[in-house]
């Protein structure tokens, strides 16, 4: 039996709020060369002046009106959260974290190893199309991954060697039009559904006796934490802080810190995004449709150019929503650098699809997704795969119509 890997689609997550760039103009392709030389920590700009502790400058902190606690200790603890908020708002000022870049670089290396028979080592424009949401951090994440995918092995052995990194274009989708990756295109029906679902999930956590989590986080972050999304935001800020090598604030350690509940609620906030049929169709549908259409075109040889690999640089929400739309039934908060891989195989002119969730950028562990209606749970023929996902396939016109309230 000759099995050939025919094509591949990968959706992966950007790193962190604090992004992946060593430079500010992420669309300046020349900077790709510099980017890869940062991967080993060169040109690395420290995030804070004070490398080991929390930021010492209280300037920004004081400007926050709502941080009026007289309690110095509490104020100090609040700062660590606040600082990330500032980053979220002002992405331009953010500099990089080496583990962040390395996660994607490592993912790129993983793809190079696994798919070396599919993808030539030298970049050619008709092999791969990379599409990103229109944010510096996702575009930069894509560049980091491409570094891992296309830089020769000798680079790792001697990063100072005189290798010129390939120049690889990254497409981005204008945010106002983005119904595939960042879900920013206006869809009133989905927005209403999401509000309602978040409330429902919040109610669920209260019914489970978790109201103390909201009280706890409200107290220590000095912000009103009153929804599953709020809890997730705090949780993500803490993870980001950890990613950068900063110790957690005291209130986020020890037995009194409700870590399990926070993780649960954080994951619920993703679950709430594509929980019911309408949400799956309006949020997950457009990307599922794009992927299926490209596989169908690949099969009938009408894909133009005849790409071997499609890459989508997205977000935790992109991966979360896709997983749920595809029927993955575990509660997950997708980690930085995680990805979903869609493989199209051809065996004797018959086409098969396998889908994997790769939960970490660093580990090679892959979880095959199960499709109960396919002839094998983890392998569908392309036609079975199309049938399974038929409820989510949606044209642009249908999407526009169904989004109206
Ligand atoms: C690459 O993908 C983007 C969006 O996914 C698309 O707009 C663009 O036309 C593709 N590039 C080519 C050359 O097909
Ligand atoms: C959530 O609970 C509130 C208060 O009990 C109730 O008014 C509301 O209808 C509930 N919402 C959902 C979506 O379950
Ligand atoms: C190939 O598939 C595309 C997308 O479904 C379709 O529009 C096109 O007509 C097909 N072409 C052939 C030659 O079957």
C-alpha cells in the first residue's frame, strides 16, 4: 500500500500577549533575519528594567485611578496583573520572551521533521501559504515558526554562521473582515449568543459553589472579576507572567489559592465560545469550510497554486473554537504554541483525513481527534469528513444572512 501525505493544514497559536518580536516592524521582511538570530537570546531586550523582581517603576501603576488601595502590599501584588493589562492594550511596547519564540521555532522544527517528505527544504512560494490574523504578535509568531521550518539544521549548530534566512511572506486578514481566525467581523447573532452562553456558564459555576473564586480574585486584583471571561483574563496574565520567568504574586500560590477552580473556569470561558450549534456554525464554520474547500480542490487538482501546506497563525480562541466545532469534547484552555494539524493522505487514489490536536509547542505529543461517524474513529475518508462537518459548512452569503438578528 502506498500512502502519500498529500497536503496539510495547520492552525497554531500565537505566543503570548508579550509576543515574539525582537523588532517593531514585524512586516519588514528583512527583519526575519534578525528575528532568527534572536532565537538564541541575542538582541534580547529585557521586558522590565528589573530583571528578577517585578517592575520597580510605579509610574504607570499610580496613573491607574482604580488602584487606590492604601495597602502597599496589596498594591504591589496588583501591579503584576496590571502590568500585563498595559501590555494587552499597548501591544507595540511589548518585547519578546525567549520561551515564546522558541515554542514556535520548535513547532516549526517539529513540522520540518514530520513532514520532510511533503515539504521541500527550500522555500518555494507555491508550496506553502501562511495566513495570519492582522496582529503583530500572530504575524511574528508565524515568522518564528517559519524560521524553524526553513532554516537549515546548521543554523542550530552554529547560530553565528552566515546563513541568510529565506524571505517568506505572511498574509494577514484585515480585522474587520476576519471571520476565520480572530472572529472580528461583525456578527450580531453570534455576539448575542456568546453573551448568553457566558452568562449560562457563569451561572453554572455559581451552582457548583465557585462564587468564592470571583470574590477572591476581585479582592486580590483590585478589579471586578464577575464573569468566566474575567477569570480567564487573570489566569492568562498569571500564565504569561510565569512564561516570562517571574514568580507568581503571593496570593496566587499556596493552598488558599483556588487554582483548580480558576483553571476550570478559564477553560469554560473557551467552551462558551462554541458550545451550541449556532455558535459552532457561525464561529467555527468559516474556517472549517475553508479547510474542507481547499482539500476538495486539492483532490480534484484545482488548488491554485497547488499548495502543499496551509498555515494559519491564530489565537487560543481559534484553536479552542475549532476543537469544539470538530467535536473534541474535553474542556481545554489551549496553551501557547499549541496547534491543530489536518492531514490529507492519498492511498490508491482514495483520500483520507486525519486530524490531531498538539497541545504544546515543546512536546511532540499529538492527540488524534475522533470522528464517531467515520469508518475508523481517527481516520475519515475525505467524503466522510465532509459529511461529518456538513452542519458547519457555510458560505459567505449564508454567514451574512445567519449573522443578522
Ligand atoms: C493565501 O491565503 C490567503 C488567505 O488565506 C489568500 O487570500 C491568498 O490569496 C492566498 N495566496 C495565494 C497566492 O493563493
Ligand atoms: C443566570 O442567572 C441569573 C440569576 O439567577 C438569571 O436571571 C439568568 O436568567 C441566568 N442566565 C442564564 C443564561 O442562565
Ligand atoms: C473542484 O472542486 C472545486 C471546489 O469544490 C469546484 O468548484 C470545481 O468545479 C471542481 N473542479 C473539477 C474539475 O471537478
